[in-house]
């Protein structure tokens, strides 16, 4: 190839790159113009700026720490204020910058057991946070009468560089509303001699009383251990419900709610409920996990009826009963 030909090729390639660069620049200019028309200058700046960093571990920890400071201060303030008498205004001044308008009672009344039921950061500006905290306390309503009632009070607390102050006297508010139940998946009551019920009953006996080999009832990867020391001497009146309509006659996995009445030296204690995931391993049902919450219907449904059995044990009222079938208790295993 001659030198003149090579120069022509180089010139052609240069023109091609220049044309491509012009097209790219035109596209960028068009995008900037559209952003300017739609969102103004801020949209243009935002398009080419680095997004702000998300919350860090340190900022999250600092926020939690400030909320705990506000909650502790609110608990102490509510107890001090509600139990103060006319001669204890100095105690209130430790919490309030401006003394409250009105009078205090001549005698103090007992106020105990403060619990924070809700808190939120209502304002954050510069180095000042304002937290709204609701505190529940037990209050003796009438002097000389041992009649306590739980009451709820809301307090606004400012936090500035670690210093706290109540912005006003507490306000009496309504307690948190009671919610509706959620529909659970345990639609079938299992007979006591069904596979799932027998294994669940044996599992609770070993878990709560230490009687029996827990390894017979749990999978090797379950990491479930018996409670030590055992809190109960025996477990009676076990009821079982499941999402498996046959309660373990067939199938390989089931969600199970087992409810039992423990006893201590023959004395009955309140019933306990355990949501379990059970699986069939080598033909034998075992507990794979104690679930953190009961299995819910999917999609989640708000229940309009009574969710618990009589006595409110926490298990659902099943809509049908599965046929009974003797269960094969798993052989001892080594976890």
C-alpha cells in the first residue's frame, strides 16, 4: 500500500471519529436541554452529581442512642410529675424549663411501672431533635384505695448535644388500639393418634420437661435443645392443628400449631402454643424448626372471627378434622 493511500485511510478514519464525537455531543446537549425544561437547573445538577451516601452504621447507632436517652428521660419525667405534690415543684423544674400552669395536689399518689410504648422523632433541625414519647404507668387513682389503673401519657422531649428537656407537661392519651387477628393456616384439627400429633406431643414433653430423648423428634440440623433446667414437670392436654388435611398420613412437610398445658408439681400453668415446621425424614416425621410466628394465610387475611379455641390458647379453630392414623415415632438419633 502506497504512502498516499495510507494517508487517505488515516484521514477517512479521523473524519469518522470526529463525526461520531459530534453525534455523541449532540445527544448529551439534547438530554441536558430536556432536563432543564422538565426540572430546571436542579435536575441538570442532580443528573451529573454523585448521590448522597446512605445512613451509616455510626449514624444509625447515634440515632438509636438519642432515642433511648429521650425514652429514659420521658419515663422519669412522667413518674416524677404525676407523683409530685404542691411542695415538690423543684423536682419538676429539673425536667421543665417553664413551670406548668395550674396547681399540684396536696398529697402525692403512687405512680409505678413506667413503660415506653411508643416513640418517634418528630423534628430534626440543625443539632436539635424533638422526640415524642408515650409512657404507660400504673397509677393509684384514689387515695387510701388499693386500686391501680394503667394510664398513658405523651411527652415531647428535646435532645440537644446530649442534653434533654421536656417541652411541656405530660398529656393523657388513649392507650394503643387493639388490632384484629390474622387468619392462620392451621385449618385441620389433628386426632391425638395422628402422625403429626403424636410426634408434636413427644417433642413438647422432651423440650419442656426433659423427659425423653429430644433427638428422636428433631432433625439433625434443627439446633433445637431441651430447656435447662426444665421449667415443667409434665405436659398434658396437647392439641394439634395443621395445614395438612391428613395430619401426616401422607406428604413430606407440614406447618403445625401444637398447644399444651404444662404442669409444675401437679399444678396447672397457662397453656403454651408452638408453631412448628415438620418434615418427613426417611419415612418418619420430625420437627425441623420452632417458627418465630404462626403460619399465616397467603395473601394475609384479616380475621373477623374468633381465632382461638375456648380459653384463647392461640391456635385457630380448625374447619375440619383429619382421620387418625398411628404414627411411627422416630428412632433415636445423634444430633
